[in-house]
C-alpha cells in the first residue's frame, strides 16, 4: 500500500493512517469550517475595494 502511494503519479500531500487518525483529522476540519464560517463577515470586511 505505501509503496503504491510512493509510486503514484499524484500521491497525497497528507495521509492519515488508521481510523483514529482519520476521525481526528475529520473533526479538526469540521471545527475549522465552523470557525471559518463564524468569522466570514470579518474576513470579507478586510477586502480592498
């Protein structure tokens, strides 16, 4: 499996091995998305017009 990934023409930049690692990364992404959306208005107000 790892050799196949290494020889792949487009290997993943990050790979979470195991179901625990996958769940932790997925939870982190969920929290990041929530924070991103919660601060969207502030982010957009900093646009240069």
